[in-house]
């Protein structure tokens, strides 16, 4: 199985779930990001991959020549005259047989259906990216969607595993960004701390960057060291962001992570054992994994904001006073 960074990251979450065919569910945000990627990076492919759903469709109806009403009946009950066949324009409806037939035809042709609103939103988002001089220069200096295929030679099992990546942005050697590679990310929030968590914890975009850099350098003989993220929020006003993976801790850790995941994948193939969530070296009590917080979380909780109540806001009753139920008092 050719392993990409996305396959590797899903495998790492739960090998057993992954080998049984798990794929993350589709979402509107993901659909938007895919269309945005296509229009920004490979616009010539848009017509081959997508089709825009019409806002209206035409249908046959029977119109009364006197009152102008349109129904399916051949005679107008109100005017008592024969209706005539006309073509009418209606709002697009998935309940219509005409619309359903069009949809089936597009799917059979291998097209993905997108709304006109999505295309217009993507155009506005791209215009916002182009207003950022640094991002615009980086994108213009880059080859787009570069596919690289290679092999991982596993030192422990001796297996050779096919690996591959599709790099969004590969700046050309004669540009100021020649030491970099980059990825275009549509995201909900491009704030620095939010994206740091997404990149290094939630989605592990750092692993993608490390693996893609390694594949590029192995394929070209170059020594590119900088991984960049071009960020675009997926809603108005389509705010952008610019991020570089840290060299001191983030990149070395990400390098170690993708190598560990590939080693684990090979170990699964070799042994035939695919661990689930509980098969780890984390705290385990008779088959139950322990949920704990780390030291930093504990400190954050200790210094979290506290609600303030002033003297006189309420009366404090002591146990045993009249009107107090002893069972309501914590012991």
C-alpha cells in the first residue's frame, strides 16, 4: 500500500481502525478546501474535475391562455379553456426528476458537483491571497502539485514500502524561496496558537512537512530545509496567514515521528498484528487506559480565572441551623 502522509497519520491514530478501511468523513469545509486548492493551484483542471450546479432548470408545463396559471392539467378549471404547453424556468430542486437525471449524468462522467456560491467564495478567497505580497510572490515562484514517489527501506524488518507525496508549492531554484517547500491550507482559524495546535497536535501537519521535505531532497539531491504553510480562512473576509515550521524542535520531532510511524507500519505488516487504541505503553489499569492531564494543564487549571463573589452576595448557612437539611451539606 503506497503510504502518503495522510495515510500514515491516520494509521498512527489506530492501526486496527485504519487497516479495516477507515476514511475520515467528508465535510463541507473539506469540499471547500478541495475546490479552493484546484482553483488556486491547478485552475486548468477545474472543468475536468468539477461542474457547477445550475441555479435553475427548465420544465414543461400547461399554461392557461387567459389567466396565465401553469399546472400539469390540460384544462383550466377556473377559465374553462384548454391549456397550452409551455417551457417554464424553476429554481433548482433535488426533488425534480430533471435535476436528479442531470446529477446522475455528472456523477457518471466522474465530475464533482459544486454550487455557484462555493465557486464565488473561492474566487473571493483567492483574491484575498493575492493581496498578500509575500504569499503572492511565494505562489508565483512555485511549481504546483508536484508528485514524488519513493521507497522507505525499513531497517528492522527489511521491508521496502512505497511512499509518495503531492507537494502543493515547490519554489523554483532561481527564486528567493529556493530553500523552501510549502502547503496551502484552508482552515477555520489561522491564528498563531490555534494553528500551532493543529499543526503539531490535532492534525500533525508537521509530519506531512517533514516527510515531504525528505522525499523532495531524496528525489532531487537538494537540501531544502524550510517548510511553509500558506493559510486561508474558509469564511469572509478570507483572512490569510504565513507560518514556517520551527527548526529547533518542531522539524526534528516531526522527522522522528514519520520515521517511527513507518517503522510501526512495517512492524504491523511483518507481524500481522494491528494494535487498537488500548495497545500502547500508556497508563493501563486492567485493560482500561487512564485519562490524565499533564503538568502544564494542571498549572493552567490552578491559575485559571476564578469567579468573584463579594460579602453580602448571599448568606452562608451553617450545618444544623434551622431550615438547613444536613443531607444537603457536603461532608
